[in-house]
DNA sequence: CTAACTGCAAAAGCTTTGCTTTTCA
DNA sequence: TGAAAAGCAAAGCTTTTGCAGTTAG
C-alpha cells in the first residue's frame, strides 16, 4: 500500500461523484502534484481487483469508479452526465432465472437508469423541451 | 437513404452479434469495399437517432449496435466478450418509483447481466477455476 | 535485498471531425 | 443545383504499456 494508492483510495472515498479516471487523477494531484496518470489507472485496476473499490461500466465513453462496494445501481443524467446512486428493491431470482434460461454462469447484474436530473430537467423545460 | 446507409442497416439486421463500430465496418466492407470508417460511425449515429437501430452502452470499451429496437436486455460473457439478448420479465413500476425517489425524469433503464457463457464456462472449469 | 511500484512518455483503441469531392432529390 | 453525405486522413479522448529509476516490506 503505497502513498499514491492511499491517496487514490481516499480521493474516491471522499467523492460522491463516481469520478472517471481522469477526475481521480485531478483529485489525487491536489495531494500529490507529481502523481502520474499511469499510476492512477494502474491503482484503480488493482484496487478494483482487490475489491476495495468498484469499476463501473456505465454508458458514455469513460469508465467511472466508486468506493461504495456493496451492490447498488446508478442513475445518470443525459444532459450533465452526473451519476448518482439509486436504491432499487433487489430483483429476486433474476440471476438464477437467467442462468437457467441461458446456460451462463451469471456473476452479477448492473442496472442503469438514465434520464434528466432535477436541474437539467428545469433547464430543458425552460428551453421549450416537452 | 444512401447505399452506404442501407448496407450498414442490413449488416446490422443480419447479425445476431451486437457488433461494435469496427465490426460493422468490416461487415459493410464485404459489400462496399471502399466505405470509410467515418461514414460507418456517422450512419450508426444517424440511424440510432432516428430510432431504426439502438446504440448500446454496455460494459467494455467499445460501443455496440443492435437492430432489434424494442426494449430488451443483455447478457455479456466476461471471457469472450460476446453479447446476447436476454428475456427478463419487465420491472413493473421501476422507473416511476425512481422518479419519485430522485426527482429525475427517467427516460429508460438498461439491465446488463455479466458472466461466463457455456463455452467459456467449460474452458474455465477445465483450467481449474472454481 | 528484491519484488512491486512510480513517473514519464509513447502507443494503442475507439470514435469524432475537418475538408474536399460526390451524390441524391 | 443546393443540401446532405461520402471518402480520406488527421485529431481527440480515454486507457494501457515499456522502461528506467525508486520504494516498501
């Protein structure tokens, strides 16, 4: 556990924003101005392999990371691209039923809801959408 | 509707494999050897804006496209990266309950299951996993 | 001490874009 | 004939990698 690794983990733990790799890099640089982007990505991979953080694969181009590990799902704003956690009642039996139907060994499932956050929603309405 | 656009749409309609942009390009080139990658991407965007195809934003780096438009969900193999359709009973009330909880205007939701397909599952077992 | 890790910079993978020429309605 | 689209190539954005030097245990 190097200093860099610690700073990256702390950055992620103190952010509610599900930052992308580049955003984690910016956060980490506030603490360690010489940290390199490669180090950030390598550590984000190691941390998610070890289960300390979670690598999110949501829509959009960039990957995002999350220090909140237990299963939960996400809500993304199509306009400002913000990502929030969302509580959804567990989908009982989903994975097992898909396993039976498909022959796959199902490891996990991801649910992403997309839409417009309250702020962007208001802007859109003012601009004449819907 | 240009010839290129038609070929791209046909390629997608005749594939079960949820191809990436690059794969669509390869398919289209079998018909139109001089088609360019830029044309393929521009048309994939236009076609998905018009609702004729669907742009998938699943895990992994590359985007995938699907000519099957009605809502359905996906199952992705972590080992060979293949993507299949999967039937899941609709999640009644999900979007509305999230709207009430979050204040978002929810547009859609995506569910992705990930795991190991029957073929890769067998290889993994032979190799001593699990 | 040495295996793991860092910084730096270059490369790689996928997608988008600028520009000029061609095509379609 | 004018607007939309194609081809080509370059650029962009995010992530990965090679290498030489550094550090943690």
